[in-house]
C-alpha cells in the first residue's frame, strides 16, 4: 500500500528553521514505520537522518514522535496507525532535546540526567565467603523488576510536560533508573539517591501527567515507580 | 583538521566484550571506549535466553561437561585449551556479574536460577541440563546495562558515536585507531599503547538476519585490509527460530522452557532426527532439519517455514517441559515476556493461542579476528600483533569452532572481554607509546572524500540489497560449489558497482549517507571472504553444510582457515584482489573427534 510520510526536516548546515518533507512510499501493512523511513533515506533522499540499530524495540535508538506520540519507529507497524491507502503519517523528533539534524536529537542532556542519580549498583560489604552469588529471594528480586526493563530510549522523559517546561528536571527515565537500585535489597546507596531526588530538580517536579507511562515502549508503569520514590521520601521507608 | 587523543588503551565497541574489557583495563590503565553507537544500543542488549555456567544451582553440573558440549557443539573445530578456559572462567565471570548487581532470576533459596538450552548436557551428552543463567528473556540487556552502569561508576571515558574506520598497525605494532566523529565528520586519531577490537558481528551481509542494521564489521574489515588474517569465516550460524520473513530472533530459551517444532502434519519432527535432545539439539542441526522438512513438502502449507509451538497444551501433551513437568501460561509469560511480545507485535500472533511461523535466520559469525586465549590478535598462525587485541563476536579464539552453542556468545564476550582487558592493562604498564605514522589518517580521509564526492549512478542501498539476497540464497544453511562460486563472483561484480556510487549528502553534520556507504564496503570485503572460504572448504562440518560434500572430513579439514588479502596494498578502502588461504591446526586436548549425534 501507499503511505504519505510527512517528516520534520532540519539541517543546520542549510536551514535556518525546520520544514516538512513530504514523501510517498510503497509499504506492506505489516512493515514498521522504520522501514518506511528507510525507504525515504535509501531510495529518495540520502540526506535524511534517523538513528536506529536493532529494529525490534530493544536497543532504544529510534524514539521519535509519530502522529504526535512518542514511539519507537521500529515498534509501530504501518497497519497500527494507517487505515486507508495514501493516509499520512507524521514523524517528528522527540521534544525537549536540541535537534541536531532531522529526527536526530542531542542525547547528552538525557544521559547527563541519567548519570546524576547514581545509576549503578553500590555495595562495598564483604562478598560471600564461599565465593558465590549474593542471595536474594524471589520476592526481593521481583520488587525492582519493572525498572530493569528500561532501555534508555527517552520516550518517557521527552513526553513529560514538566521536562518540557524545565529541562533541568532529571525526568522520568532517571527516576526509573534510581528506583531500580533504591528497591534492590542488595544495594546500599538508596539514601544517597533519595537525597538527590529530593532536590529541587528531582522527583517532586513530577505532576503525575501519566504521559511517561503511556509513552514507554517497554510498558513500564513509570508513574507508579515515580510515586513509590515519592512515597519513600515522604515516609522515610523503602518498601 | 585531524584531532589527536592519547590513551593507554582504546577499546573499539561498547557492547558486552568492550565494556568488560574497559572495566578491567581501567583498573590500572587510562582507557577510552570508542563506539559508533551509544553503548546501551549495542547488540549484546538483544541477547535473550541466558548465559551458561556450570554453577550447578538446579542439578549437578560441571565445567568439564560444559567444555565437552562446547567442543562437540562446534563439531570438533574448537580449540580445546580455549574451550576449557571458557567453561572454567564462566563460573567466576558470572558470579562477578552478580556482584556488580546484575538482576538474575532466582531460585526459591535465593541462588541464580538456570534453564535448559540447546546442546548443553549433563554427563557428556546424557540429557539436557539446566545451565543457562538468565534474567527472564532479556539476559543480554541486563548484562549490557550492568556493565555500562559499572563503567559510569568507574568513570571510564566514552567517545560515543565515533565511527572507527582504520586500525593503525606498522611493523606489526598497533599504534591506535582512526575514527570519524559522526556529529561533525571530523577525523580523530586515537594514539594508544594497546587497542582492543570489540565491534561485534557482521550479519548484515545476509537478507534474513537477527542482526542490527549497524552490524557491518567495520574494524574486522579494517583488520583484513591491513593485511592481517581472518579465521574460519566460512562458519556462520543460522539460528533456527527467526520470525518468518523478518528474521527477528525468538530465543532458544523458548525450547528450553518446552516449546517444540511442528511441521505441516502436526509432527514433532525433531524426534526423528535427534532422538535424545530432540528440539534442544544445537542450532545448526535444527536449522538443517527445518529445511529437510520443507524440502520433503512438510513445511506449513507446503511453504518454506515450520511452526514453533509454545502453547502450554502442546508442551504438556508432548511432555517437553523441563524435566517433563507441566508448564502453565503464567509461567511462560513470566519466563519469556519479550519474545511473546515480539510475536504479538510483529506477527499479530498470540503464541499462547497459536503456533508461530519461524525460519532460520543468519545470526552469528563463528569466525573473525584470530586471537589467543588472552585476546591477543594474531598476525599469522603463531605471532601476535603487538598491542592489538580482540574479543567477543568479532574475534575467533576459537571457542565456537564450526557451530556455537546457545548462550556461549555471552559467555565468550564476558570471559574473553575480561581476559583481554586484564591482558592489555598488564601490557600497558611497562609499554611506551609507539610513534604514530604522520600519514595515519590519510587512507581514511581519501576513502571518505571519494565516497562523499560520489556522483555515480549506484545507490548503496541497491548494492546492499543485492549482496544480502545473494548471500542468503547462495551461502545459507545448505551450500554447494556452483552457488558459492556465483556468490564469490557476484560480490566481485558488486565491488565494481561500488566504484560508481551515488552520494546525496555532501554535508558534515551527521552524515550517515557516507557512513552507510563505508559500512557497505566493509560488508563487501567480509562477504567475499565468507563466500570464498566456504567454497574452499570441501566438507560438511557444523554450520557449514555442503550438498556436494556431505561428510565431515577430518583427514583433510580438521583445521582452521586463515584468509589474507593476496596483494601488497594496505589501506582503508574496499579490496580488489584475490584471497590467500592458509590452514591453522586445531588444538585438541581432552576430547578426540567423534561422530556428532544427539
């Protein structure tokens, strides 16, 4: 079938502002939006740019705004968003991060926020004397499972109205990453992370708009995890 | 303007092998990781089902059994000294990952939980054993995330989205690498005492593949272009369970949990071929059996695919669950969430209700840059390139021989990434910086100028599509002389077309038009070596199955192949010369080659 792609284009070497590129491509209904973008790049205009790698929703490279919603271009099928032959699909860069070129945004501010919440395991206690793994029961392992699914695609953070308003806010992805360690029974740095998230640009910037939960391609209940961090701060208890 | 950097050690690639090496090397050396992606985008993150180690948490197990399975799985082309290290070191390496916080699934008593996987057995082939440590079906994701997290903690330097184009080797001494900063196309020289290549695979030479778009083997091609050998390139693994037509992988963990193959007649056909392990036979065998069924007209609806059936009703009817126990839908949803979702999203099929159409998909390069067991890259059968290392899929130690066992890729990258990182740190302590040649970047600049100026008539995408079709059709699961001859000649024709390239983007900022064309050039070189090495090997062994030579031939072919460019040129461009082959002996220690049956 034929679809009409309307893609937000911007090349800082040539353009003073962004413009809409319009392209018709022939696709199968079961093709991914990423396949349609490739048809533009490979056979119509090689100057067009999008980041991508695995093409099946695991590496997190191709977060873009499709028909106004943050999605991974490789995880949306044409048939999921198009009804009729010739229908239009709009593709824009995710919002709130500086655009480098076309659909490519500067990910550094996103990763800086990520790094600010100590997104790594901390436990300096002596290792088990038998040289084996630290034990963790099934319920304790389950407690932080949701956050471990995060692929750092930035769909959540760049859908967040609080982040759009002030990009100093650490954003939902960073809170999810902090949650993954705060609620891990083996970790010993929860208090330090909570202190970071209690600061002005921390978790209290969240206004529970739920955009993040809707945007997450990994179906992580992001707003719920943020709520659990807020509760830990409010009650002083990590449960 | 070329920009200069100096580090004790440079690691090319930010996947599992690169990050393991970076973590260990950075304990004493000043290290930088140079990667064409953000590290968390690396393909290690797509590995699903598990990482093997004989922890024995579920049932008795031993590293000797793991070693034996690895050797037999590789159809005895495995170097057994390396396989012993793989199986022994796996235990420590996985415990170390747990100590870094990796969220492994747990047993009721809090230990790391393990599951069955193809070709992993107890007591030298007696029955399937639970050896694969896992985090649901996102084990690779958790390994990649955990290693990246620890690299942040340990303040490892990263150059993200820097594309390495060339390895600087002179007088058999590695001096650094050349890279292009994707953001602005500036050329950067990384001067180093030691370099470790961890660039992953190059499966994008095939049409139906589980590999990412970015898996084009650029530094492996650079190694070859610098006159250095590539080992065992004819051995490429076709994983039996790719989603039909798309090639997206559905993990072998599905069969570990009890899923089975079904043909058009509803038969569990693996019972006929491999009576002991059945659906848990190694991948090369399962892929061939699927196509045998298709050839016999028993593909689904007579077509070129079969079903993988995950439905609890089927698993319980055939008693194919772990230990013959019944499984529930709830358990499968918990154990295999991602692959169930892949089937739902990309096929519109709910595997709990309907069987899933699958076909073999190009998955893993057993061959690559030859190394010793400490990751040191080899210049020939015995001598190392001073200061140059490789680990992970791009390397050939060789622990996979003619066919890799499931989970052993993650074991390989963790074990040999770690050993390579330690070895390069030790090397860096006394070593100085060998001087950089003044013209180190000249070949890269020349090739990129040529591509950027391309005003010909050939689109890279069209050449790439032709390459992928040809390799899938002619150098696939079953191979024969005339077809592979067509592939070798065909790649050479594509190389001629590559001269006449058409480039749209002449800019500097994020010019992936030029980079994708350079990547295609790398694939053309690697595909040519793959096809030529496969044509040369007149036997059937592991993943290399020939219709015209159907038996394994230990008398003539129990050796590795080493492929060198045959001319004297050394540059960063696509080669236009013959390939010279040599043989390298296989190291055999504990297990004499036997017939391979399961």
